[in-house]
């Protein structure tokens, strides 16, 4: 399962952790990349590079977050089923 989060964790809570789910932080959800405790239970967490840079957070994100570009984002969406927009 691939969960695509788009909203700030201060506006909408992150989705519940699902077994073997992968989380991608996009848009304002990349703010969660600065909150490592909030992401500790997820197996794999990615953040979209363009969104994290646009918010000035590239140097403040957790080392456990894998920063990806749009091409990698497309590959992940093609690889994972089902997709869940959060």
C-alpha cells in the first residue's frame, strides 16, 4: 500500500500506520519530515524533493526520510497497489 499524504500534520493527522505501507509526504505534509517521532512507526517514508525545498525544510528533515524527485514518485505509484490519498 502506498499512502500519499498532502496536508500539514498540524491541519490533519498523519494516516494510521498500516502494516507494510509506504508513506510519501507531498505538499504541506512534508512538514512532518521535521517530526521524526511522528514517523517512527512507518516502514518507509519518502518526501517529495520539490515540496520540501519549496518550504525551506531540506536541511531540517529527519535522516530517516528518503527525499525523492518526481520521476521516483511516479515509479513508486506504479509499483504499489493500492494507492491511498490522505
